[in-house]
């Protein structure tokens, strides 16, 4: 194995930042520029294949779990004692805790909301921004000019009985069953859900729901609004959105890209709500180009 091949930390590693333990996993070399990927809500919303492609391009990739998810500090997902600004501060603090001056910050779904606020509130901590399958407003009632969740899809999705959250196989099957509705790959969804179940700190239903459905986010105080501040962002930004996303329809990504002066929009025709393994090359290429730093070739020894 080449000494330049991707070095991947063992799962379950944690880093203390902003007063909490955050579950992290690292791909790449410690002396490469940092790409920090916020979970949506767990780190596994960022596929292995994408992380490996970024590391092969000469980046130190650290994906992490939001609070009350994965290996991160988990207290009471039904009554979080923190707000959206705290999650944004976690991202900024994690940059320093990892020994970096700045990072290219990415966020998926609700993690994309964290990333937007983090870049606005802590501009010196971040050099670039990637926002995937998200929108410029918090969970809840949407602005009139933004498309809301597709009603037919949501009715079908939420009419299904909840699984037994203590049963790993049932939870994985539940995720696979919902994947088609969300425009995702059922096989990938099943495998990811099983890994998410394994990584949760408990099999208690509230903890598992927070990991799989991001239910803790609906209980957060997300005030004040940040959409009106997006014009302040001057860092290079990539907005990635699925054309068939029924949860945050593509108009949300279009509005987000239009509001950020230095944003580029990448719409993936085959993507619903989740990043697919098959899109890893295209997304990694766009992210590497965004950072403006030289990329290493795969021939340099990375896989």
C-alpha cells in the first residue's frame, strides 16, 4: 500500500469542540487542505465514495455527526438544550480543534442549514461552501416563493407505519421502502440505514429516530432567519440539488444559488433527496474545482 494512500480513521473517533464530543471520520492526509462535512444529520449522509474521491484529489476530508446523532454527544433528542446557532458554532470550533485555519464546509439537508449559518456567523473559519439538497429557510412553513414538500409524496411517505426502532433489520427495510418515494437508491438506502443504526449511541426509539429521520431538528430554535443575509457570503459556493427531490424540490436549490453571489448550481438529474454513490465523481470534481487549490491526481497514490 502506498504511503500516500487514503488514511481512514477508525469509526467512532470523537473530537471535543464547542464543549461537546462530535463523532468524526477522516479520509486523506493530515497536511492536506481540510474539507469539513456536516452530517444531515449523521455523517453517513456523505457517501464513502465521495469522501474517497475528495481525498484522492488532495483533501483531508472530515465528516461528522451533528449533536444527538451517531457518535456525537447524545443527551435527549426529544428536548435539545441547544439551537441552530450552537450547531453552527460546533462547525467553526471543529475547524480549530482539527488544527486547521479554515475549511471548505459542506452540509446535506438540515446540515446544509447548519452550514449556511456557520458561514454567515463565522466567516473567517471557512474558505468555501457546498450545500446539498437543502433550502435557505428553517424547517416549518416555507416562504411563498419557495416550493414546499411535494404533498402527494409526503402523504405516501408518512402514511407508512413507523418501524420497530429497536430492530435493525426493520429499520433498514423501512429506509429502503421509502427510497423510491424520495428518488433514492433503495439498495444504498438499506445499507446506509443499517450502518446508521449500528453507529447510534442507543437503540432507544427517540435516539434512532433522531439518527434516521432528523427529528431533533424540528425541535430546535432556528431563529433568527438567515435567508436575507445570504448576499453577504463572498466565499466560493457550490449548490448541489436533485432534480427529482420531492422533499426540498429543486426550486429551493435554485433560489439558494441565486441568493449567494459566488454560487454555482449543479443539478443532478438522477438525484432525489440523497447523494448517490454514482454521483461521487461529478460532485467531487465540482467541489475540488471550487476550492481553487491544486488537486493531486489519482496516480499520486490515492485510490
